[in-house]
């Protein structure tokens, strides 16, 4: 009986904990300050105990290689970082949990009880094309503050930059055709679905199937029917007619439940003729979710045109990515819209962005900035030291991005003079850059713990992203073997 009682108590406590955590999530009360790697807390207590609590440290957040072997990545996730920094605190429940671990001193716990961010953060705006080893975010803050925010900054940037980058590849493959994000049900959790839709919109998708992302961020949600709708009725035609009658101004019919060309398209045409034509409505659509998309869309287009439905749009879905979309268009597929799901929302071809957060400098007691470097036998893991500024050079004659330039924070860039930079593929070669304008990419986000950056709207971010990608040469935007973009360090650095 004792064991049964203990088992019942355990189940009750588990239910109580699950309810409380779920309730915190539902009511937006989950304290994300605790979403950190445990070593950040043990290191922070070490800084506290050894006199490094107030030592100013500089950290860079950057990535080492572009996903999918691409030529660039799209930075995203800054808005969620801003919200996180503004709410950075340890609750009494957090302190009690940490006290229960019996690892932390009462003095350190008292420090955490009054914890908030007081440092500086610079970042590139969301939607900026970025290249390996460039700082997306730079943090200058007391050591404990800079260390404790590592995990959340990385997860925000790693996830949304990955999805925005993948979305941009997919959208470019579609060559101006509409691309919708369809992946919520295959995402790894609710946040991945919700924020993934946001990131996909930044990367260029036109909308999403995820309703809550529309509610929260204004990413336009849309959708029509599943195969279950067609199967629910006695006949395919009855299903189509009922749907068109209910949604005459948004009539897109899924035509591949039984046989696309023998029943699906003919029944769609019949429903359009009987319901839409008398109303004078010419806008409608069909969708395919299976089969040989190139062949079926060509045949369907011919059938629709011959029936007078020349404005009927054809959309397709089913495990699409940039390569399949590119091949379909090369094969003459007649497609107006792509719904891209699992391979976009999970970035299935390369599902890890690989961003890292590294110490690059520490301030001395006299305010001097002392660079720090990580050395490794793996050359890719050697860090670029120092507090740096990141510049992008644009040709005055073309408006195109020529090169990026990392300099020490106190260096001045003179874009009225020609400059020499190294060839990234052969460091013994040099390239002269001339007739250019230099733009500093990072902007201040927080100063002394206060937000100084006006967050743009999601629509503004998406437009900015498109404009900035347009500044890249086509050779850098190739999916396969893209030209390596010039990124050089200043001679002083």
C-alpha cells in the first residue's frame, strides 16, 4: 500500500507540475531567463566569486558556414531577442529551484534576485544577408550578464536565420511565383511552427498555413481544403460544388483525391461552370498534392484553358524544396503557386545553422579593450579576436555589394580612397576596391540596458531583406558552387 500511495503522490505531483508549467506557457508567464545551459550559471557564480562579476566582456555571435553550401545566409530572430532582454530576470521560484540544487551561494542567489541586463548590444537588422565569421550580434556587458544570455541568443538566431535562409532559396527557385509556408504539422514543436512561419516570411514567402502566426505577426494565413473534405461527401463533384458555393471568392479545389485528370479537374471545371460562371467570377484555383507535377499541371492547364478558365491558378504541394521547384519549372510545369512544408519548416537538407557565441575581448580596469582569441588545430574554430566593426562596400556605379570588411572598433574607413582586400579563395591574392560606399552593418540595439532601436514591422523587414538580397551578384546567389564573397580583415585587425 505504501508503494501505491507513493506512486499516486508522484502522479499527482507530476500532474500539478505539468499543469503549472502549461498554465505559465498559456499565460505567457514562463520565465525564459532560465532557458540557459546550466554551465552558464555555474560559470557565472565563478565570475561572482573570483571578482570578475563586473568585468566588461565582449562576445560575438556568428556562424562558420552557410547552410546547404549556399553563398550567404539571412539574419533573423532579433525581435524575439529584444523581448527576451527586456524581460530578463530571475523569479522567486527560479531562486528557490537554484537553492535546491545546493550548488550556489546565498550571496550569488541574492545577486540573481536583482538581476537585469545593463550592457550594450549591436546587431545587423533582421533580413540582412550575412557571410561566415561575421558578427551578427555583438554583446558588451558585465561578464555574468553577457554569459547568461548566450543560449537564448543562439537559439533565436540559429532557428530563424536557418528558416529565413531556406525560405529565400525556395522563393528564388520559384522565380516570382507565389510561395506559401505549409509546414506547421511537421515542425519540431509549437515555437518552431510559429516563429518558423515568421522567419519564412522574412525570407520571402508570401504567407503561411499557420493561423496563429497571422494572429501574432500578421503573416497572412490561408488555406482551402484537405482530402478529408472530398472524402466526406458521396461524390467528388458534390464536395467541390459545396465548397465553391460556400467560398465563391476563394475557390481552390484539391483535385487529386481520386484521379486528377479523369475526375478531379473535370469535376472542378463543372463546379466552376455551375457556381462561379453565373456570378461572373473568373478567379479560382486547383491544387495538386501528389503525382507527376510537371505532367499533371501541363495537362490540367490545357483542360482549364479549353474550358475557358484561363485565369484559374494551379498550385502544388508535397515535399517540395528549391531543387524540386527548379526542376519542375525547367520541365515546363504550369504552376502559379507552391506550398512548401516539411523541407522548409525543418530545413530538412541541413537542419542546423551552426551559430556560435564566442568571447572576443575583455576590458581592463583602465577601460582598454584587450582582445581574446580561441586557438584550435581545427582552423575553422579559430576566432577573430577584438571588438570589431563590420562594413559592407557597395559599388557606386552598380549598387551591388562588393565586399565586407572587419575592422577594429576605433579604425576609420575612408571610402574616398581605393582599398586592397584579400581574395577569400586564395589569401595570397589581393583585389583593389574602388568607387565604393562603405556602410556599417551593425546598429545599436541596447545601450546601458535600455532599448535604443525602433523595431521595424515584419513587412518592413521582409522588404528590406528582398532589397538587400538584390544587392548581391547572381554568382553569389547560385545554389550550387556559388562564388565566394569577399570578406576581409583590416590590416590592423
